[in-house]
C-alpha cells in the first residue's frame, strides 16, 4: 500500500486545479516575436481632412503602438502573477551497495501564506490600470498633436495664398509705376521702390512655401510618413474653437488620463507595500515521499513540513522602502494636480486672448486695412496718391492678415492643449461645434 503513496501524490498534484490552470495559461501565453519594422502608413494623394488625419494617426502612430504593446505586456504580468510555486522532486541514494542501499524519493511543494498571491495579482492589475491610463494619455497627446499640426498646415496654406496675392498686387504696382515713369508723371525712383517692394514680397512667399512644407512634414510624421503625399489640408480655418467656462474645464480635470495615472500609481504603490508586508510571513514547504531500505526490505512513507524562522530577515527594509515610495507617489499626485491645473489655466487664458484678438482683427482691423489698400492702389493708378502711400497701405494690410493668421493658429493650438490636458474631446475641441465667423 505504501509503495503506491508517491504515485498517488504525484497524481493528486498533476490534477490539482492550480496545476491545470498553469498548463492552460502556458498554452494561452504562446506569442511569436515579429521580425522587422511595421509597414509605413502612407496617406492618399488627395485632400486631407482633420478626421482622416486623426484616423491615420490613431492607426499608425509608433508612439501609440508602443503604448498598446506595453499594455499587452502588462496583461502578461497578470498571468504570471496568478501562477503558484512549482513543486520540487528530489531523490537521495545512500550507499552504493545494493544490499544496504537506501533510496529516498520526495516531492516538496511550497505553499504561499500571508496573502502573497492575492497581493501579487492585485499589484499586477493596478499595473494594467496604469498602462491603460498611459495609453489614454498617449492617445490624447496624439490627438492634440494632430489637431495642432493640422491647423498649422491650414495656417501655412492661407499664409502662402496671402503671399501669392501680395506678389500679384506688387506686380501690378510695379507695372503701374513703370507706366507712370514712362509717361513722365513720376520719378524713376518710384519704379525702383516698387521693384524693391515686389522683391520683398517674393521673399515672403518663399518663406511661406518653406513653412508650408515644414508643417506638412510635421503632420505626416505623426503617423510615420516622412514624405507627405496629401495635396492640401481641408478645413475651416476661420471657425474659432469655442471657449468653455473655466469652472467646467476644472471639473473635467478629475478625469484627465495623466491625473488618473498618478492616482493609480498611488494605489499600485500601496499594493506593492502590501506585498512586502505579506513577505514577512514565511512560506511553508510540505514534503511527501517514500523511502526504500534494501537492508530491511521495506518501504517507508515520508511526511515533512519546513518553516523558515524569521529571526534576522523579516523583510523590514523592503517594507520600509515600499512605504516611502507610497508617500512619494502621493506627493507626485499632488504635484501633478497642481501642474495640470496651472497648464489648464494658462491654456484657457491663451485661448481667451487669441479669440479676442481674432474677433477684433476680423471685425475692425482687416476690413479697414483692406479698404485703405484698395483705395491707395486705385488712387495711385489714377495719380492721386504717391507710391509711398501704396506701400504703406500694402504693408499695413499684410501685417494685419499675418497677425490674424497667428491669432487663429494660437487659438487652435490652445484648444488642442486643453484637449491634451483633459484627455478627451472637450468643448474647445475642433471636433466640437465651433463658432463660425460672423
């Protein structure tokens, strides 16, 4: 009967639910490492909308892909945290003479006490929550980057269009000055001034072309394409993002992915401290085996229990470290709250200022500057104004339009920054209903 003791013990271990769970986990955990880099995403050679740009970025951003893989890796740590300690099979042979030999076969099974496994699983789950919050934060950053880069392209396109129009107007002014010089109505100096002004405007157009190329590369680079193929960005640049109440924005700060990540880190550190506290409770090792004494001609059952005595090492240092790191995580949470609140307030103020500047330029300055330039150009052609008046009016109109574009760009960047902080499409998001131009 006793000779069957060890096989029965092995059978009980193999059919133990925890052992079967381990085998199942190993089967589900098969994963093959992919070789080579991911294929590069290339946008179609047509107009590009903000919605299409966001879809490209969310589907092909290397940073977002890395965050997703990190979350998948953390999921694997939960699988590992669920497994139980492996048993140990030991054999011992005493004496080399068969007649007097004693053979011992023993199975040792460590048993975790103190809630170590539950705390380990809890810590792994908190790590998964932190990785999920990091993924949400990265998604918000990608969205904000796409929105800002997309409107930079729109602004650069409009600036190039403005520069091209200025070149055409400068050419007309140069031709008019040349005709008046030929007719003897003005000094040749006037024509020289017109040619110089035209050259300056052409330089502005060259800079606008370079700025547009840079903005296009910055946008396409978000989804990993260094050579943009889209023809132009399609969107309503003049539609200002709305300005929510600051109190509503502060209320949404509680669900910010970065703030949630800091809160989860506090919980994770607390669970890690519980793991170190549980390690102060020693594990026990249960032994089951059989001993064959050839000299006596009999089999003997072996039962054993091993318990470490925590006299010197009670894991006190690791526990103290974990408690201090928990306190540090709380301090980091407070610092994150303050930093995000300040960033949100600054972005709100920038958006408010940019909206006010844009509306003032659109309502008062742009119409007047354009009207003055048109009148000066027509008067110059009729001989009523000097070319200095035309240059001054042209410079004023160009500066007003450039200032208007800068204010528009700042408004959209500030709205994107608010969205990045809050982590979701807020009321100031370009995806939200926008305030159209009057």
